[in-house]
């Protein structure tokens, strides 16, 4: 998955329009963010990227870019 695909996937999760996220957004402040979305994000990382999200790292993340950084090499430019 590349960065643009991730941003559009995340937009879909929070029910935002595609191509509207930059990554700099504080995801917890977005109207569509919820604990259910957090679970869906964790499931996607596991199923599609074979990456286990650390609850601590998720709690420490502030922006969508932080989530991308956490996923590391699983997200290409």
C-alpha cells in the first residue's frame, strides 16, 4: 500500500471524502474518528499489511502521519 492509498483508506474509515486528507491532521479530532475506527485500523494493519499495531504506539500517535510512520516499510511513498 502506498501513502495515497493509505490516506484514501483512512478517509473511507472516517467517512471523509477521498483525496481530502494530507496526513498532518490530528486523527482524534476528525469527526469520524471513534474507538470502532481504531479497531478497524488495527484489523486492516494486521490483515492487509501483516503488521501488529501496538496499542501503546497507537495511543502515542497524534497525526495520520504518525500512523504512517508507525507502519514503516509497509507504506511506500
